[in-house]
C-alpha cells in the first residue's frame, strides 16, 4: 500500500511568498461567432460541466437534476476528501457551479477560440452551431427539431456523448474539440476546484530567489526598418540556441539572440496556471493535431522549453546513437559527442544523487522493483542541489532548476552576447557570393512590451528590424524552424517532414489517502523494461506527469457530468503515468494556408499504438501492486479498473488477480487503440529539419549547416535524425554544443584554412 512515509517531505505551511501577477494580453473580440452561436456553444458547455442540483434546489434550465440520493452521496464523497470546517460548503459550491455564468470561463473560451484555433477549425464549429439552430440540422444532429439550448441539460449531454461515435467525421471532431476546450477552461477558471483539491497557489517546498538580471535591446519608434549588425544572429533562446550563444560569445564573436516571446523575472514564478499557458507556451498551450487526436505542449518563452520542462536530463542512449550513426552520421558514436553530452550536463549540475522522489515517482520505482521491471532514477538538472517543487511548468521561482536562463544564457550575457525579446522572424536574408546562396541576416518585426507586461509604457512600439550577420543560426524549435526556412525560400523536400512527437497516453491511479501529487519534482523515475518491443529500439518508457490540475485533469475522458466532477476531485489522491513512445512513424508540420501558423499532420500509427498498450498494462500492474484502488486511462473506449473490495495488494496472487487480468484482456482486445477514442499528448517535438549525410535525405549536414546554403545553420531538436527515445533536452544541447564549437572554430579560420580543413 502507498503511504506518505514513502516521501519524507511532510506537508508544510504554505509560504507567505506571493508571486506578482502577470496580466494577460487583451481578450480577443468574440465576433467570429454570432450571439445565437455563442448561446448554443455555452448551452453545450453547460451540458459538459453543469451545475448539479436536486429538483428542490434547481435554479436554472441549465442545471443537471439528480436524485436526492445521488446528490447526498456526492456531497459525502467530496467532504470526505476536503479537509477543514468548510468542507461541506466547498463541496456544495463545487457541485453547484456551472461554466456559462463564470466570466473567467467565458474569457478563457474566447481566448482559446479567438487566438489559438485556426480558421478552418472555427469555420467547422460555426457550421455545426448554425446547423443546431435549424429544424432540419437539429433533427439530424440531435434527433429533435427543437434547438439544443432549449432542451434539458441531460438531453444535451446525451447528444454530445453520442457525437463521439457518430458516423459523421465532423461531429466526432467537434466532440473531441469542444470537450477538450470545456474541460481545460473549466479547470483553469473554476472558483472552487483548487480548494477541493487542496492545491496551493505556490509550492510548499523551496524558497524563492532572485534570478539573473537580463538586459534586452530597446528600439526607438521610427518609420524605416531598424538595422542591427552582428557576427552571429541566433533565432530562439531555448535549449539549442542558448548553448550556441554561450559557445560563440565565449569564442569572442558578437552574438545577438532573438526571442519572439518575453522574459519574466523570478518574482512572477510560478505563474498562475492560466497566466503560464498564455504567456509561456506556443499557441497558449492549445496546439492540436489536425485530427484533434493529440494535444502538443511546446514552450515559447525566454529559455524556451528549458524554462517550463520537468528537469529530466537523460543522455542519448547507445542504441539510438548507433541508429543515427548507421545513417551515415558517425559523429554520434564518437567520443566528441560524449564530451558534448558530459559538458552540457556538467554545466547544469545534472545528478541523481540529490533526487528525492515524491509519492507518484515512488509508486513507479517501488512498483517496478516488485514486478522485476528495469527502472532507474532520472537525473535532474539541479546544479547538484536539492529541488523539490513540482511547479516548474509554471516557471521556477527558486532558480534550483538549471535550465537555459540559469546557465547558458547567463554565460552568454557575461561573455558579451546581446538579446532581443518580442522579435518575430519573418525570413532569413540571403546574398549571392560567387554563385552561392549565403545567409546574411534576418528580417522581422519587433514588438515592445506594452503595459500589460508590466513596464508601464503608454503604448506599443512596433518596428521592422533587419539584422545583418555573418552567420545565421535558426533555433526556433521543431515546430517553427522549418516554417521559417520555408518562408525564407529554402528548397528541400524534407522541410517540415519526419516529425516525431514521443506520443503518450496518460493514466492515473487513485489511492485511499492523499498523495499531494503536485509536491516534489515531477519526473524522477523511468521504467525502461518496454523500450525495445520490436528489436529495433522502438517501444515505450513509463514516466510520470506534471501533476498540475490543468495538465492532469483535462486529459481524461468525460462520460458523465457528475462522474467527471467526482473523478476530478480525486486528483488529490492520485498518481500519474505516461507512456513515452519512441515513435517509428512520423508526421509533418506545415503552414496554415490562411494565417501561416504551424499546423501538425500527425496520427499515432497502429505500430506505435500497440507498444503503448503494453506500457499501459505494465502501468496498471505497477499501480495495482502499489495498492491503488482505481486505474484510469485517457482512452475513452476503456472503462477504468476498479479494484474489488476483497482484493489486497499483499494477496498471494499479486497481479494475477482475476479482476485485473480481465481488465488487461479487455485492453488487449482493443489493441491497437483507436486514435479517435483517446487523447494522446506530446511535450517533445523532433526531426522536421533532419540531419543527414546528403541533401537527398535531410535538411542539415553533420555540422547542422543547411544543405545548399552557406552561413545558415539549424541548432535545435528539429535536426534529430529520428525520435531520441528519451526526454530530448540533453541530446539537443549536446548537438548544439558540438555544432557551435565547430562554427566558432570555422569563423576564426581564414578561407585558406577552411579549404585545408575540408581536405
């Protein structure tokens, strides 16, 4: 059985520290829907997350009416979870809150749909909303000629649930889109859910400290483009760009780092969940693949993904290095690459000695031990110090996580590098030199911080900027680097293709006691037992998830409104699992035809989904042997496993328990999982500017130089030849270390020296 003794950090009083608020950008106009369309949309939202009432307490047609027995049982269940004298009052408020009357929920929906959903998606939803308001359309979509907003909320919920398996593909897509949007916005905007969970605004462990004081170039107003000259311009401040900036600046070159997002001082960390997703993630944390089967998280802030990741610092494994070397890239099995791996790890103080496992990582490690699975501690980039936070997805206030802002960017600044935030790169500039296409700079748009970002300015300065440089390093990330190259006129059939995402299916185990799963480092253990299921290195690692309510809860299926609210409240007693898949099969990124934003064409292949099934089964066994009472997955077509009352984790049959084996057999019958019946997720993006031995096979060469161009390099995870199979930060940084050291040496050589070196 799980006990909190497994985690030596006992709960502490919530610190008095209160992070400064980071206001959100102005809310977008909601006029992309009509007033009637919005009425219909919020009627659907109220069916997904309604106010729960008895007939005697009902106040609105949007209330979901349940029997007195159901309601009283729900209140008792919730008050048993919630501590304190106000438990009954909080439970009642939680059950009786709806979404449409919550101004914050409405604002979140406006922002999601207005800013982050592409035109094709908005048009598709608009079409469905219009159809629901015609007699013929309503009959086809709901079985009734009455508008859905005039129907009882129970009827609406039944209609929405039916869309999941509709014969009409657009309805299935709308089901996935609207339920995902409503769940996410509810968790972010609910006035009571954090009180129900006991989730504190700031971590109870760790002390806030001041971070490095970065300076950013400011550009005065003007009508003509501002021109800046430098030796090397680096587009992107993430894991790859930061390492390149350090090495090139320390080699004595003038370096300018351009970041499209903004930096934040440590006194705003951790941000509130809504603030963090809006300000520090690509597309507000709301990127979905074209088929809506997968949500993709990608950092977009000063320091990139290294600012918001979970500290996992695994080096590239030998079989992956050999796989890459076998494609004609011997560097990956050289000692030079190992030196780069070690060098970046040393700078970040990567270690496993100071790791303290929280409850959910203890479940994985101990469960794996009892089952004989290969498992180990995941090294952390904590400067050889302690780090027991859990909120780093929202920004690290203690500075204990030694990501790019605490290491490589700081080193670059001390070596003289200059920085620009709020710069959107439109295209790389080229000149012709002796018949060759040579990168000569970057053109883009700089936008100053306006008043909402806290500098008190009275207006926004927006300028066209031209950066002239001897070398251009693109480090915009796997989603954006290929799009920038395409906008710049680079011709290569591999641009944007070969996309790998390490797709995961999430699972959650529920125990009898509180686990405080948001406390402690998010990801400190990994099970490697299932990483090679085909004999060629393709398989799954089992890890844990950052247990923030807005990350964990929306991933899981909505089947019934009351059931979903009760399940969400059990997060306080939960632990998590993710099936990190080294995907064999790939997808692509491409620009949206209307606005140019990144679109993702990717569906997890049947080959890779079969591997996920085995990892889900192993996760269920780990949870069971640790004493979990329930095991839930993000796959809607599979009911959760509920442990029979008579079962005991110490029973002699162990995981041979008949109920568990029947559940496993049912899961295997559903293999490979139908991508439309689950929600997959990705926090790792790789491969869209693949490294290769020739232009025919990829986008960049072994030194990360773009084939067919001079002076142009790509240094980020987009150059991975295939999926890395491990959390990609260290691999990304090591490639950047190798490439930037080589570039620095090349820039110090004469033309004759370069010719001799090539010979």
